[in-house]
């Protein structure tokens, strides 16, 4: 299972630099990052190499956060590589709540993080198309 950390941030300059500095000082490697914002606050979503360690350290620094299981799918790192996954999702009528990519590229594969409402349905649908979600071991994530 891959866990995403969502950190709730004030919408002010320097927040991201502060968090990345804290992670760096504690030897935590960012594997993916996504930011969504409104006028008042932002949500930083990230995948790190050690989610338990990162959440503990960020909590010590007073950050409000949550951990959420997400699905990571490898796709060929070529034009249109994600198309079969998205076609399967359309076929299965699976809505994407959000998605973003990992920094990680291994052996010609790119990795996409998906948050969907019906995770088991998504996994089963991928399986029928010969696609398996990436494992935390494959990604070097604890």
C-alpha cells in the first residue's frame, strides 16, 4: 500500500520551503508533490519514502495533516502511455477524484498516483486489462 500525506497549509509564502527543509533535515525523500489551493488555505499532497517518519516529524512541527491510501499505476513512459489506464477507467465508469505523477521513473515506466472513490473496483478493472498497481516495494517506499 502507498500512503499519501496531505498537509493543510495557510496560504502564505514560504510554507513549502519550510516543509521541504524539515523533510530534508530528516533525510526524508519526496517522491511526488501536488498542491491545491483556495484563497484561504492550501492542501499539499505528497508521497515520501517513509510516510510514518514524515508524519511524526511534521506533527512535531505543528502541521495539521492526514494519511490516505492511494493507488499508483505504472505506465509506459511514451506518448499516450497513460491512455489505456484512462480508457479502462472510462469503461468502468470510475471517477478520478485527483491524480498526479511521481518523480520516479524506472526502466521506461512512469508512475501515476490516483485517488478514486471506488478503489477495489478500480483495482479489479485494471486487473482485467492486465495492469497491476505498483507496490511500495517497487517504488522504494516504506
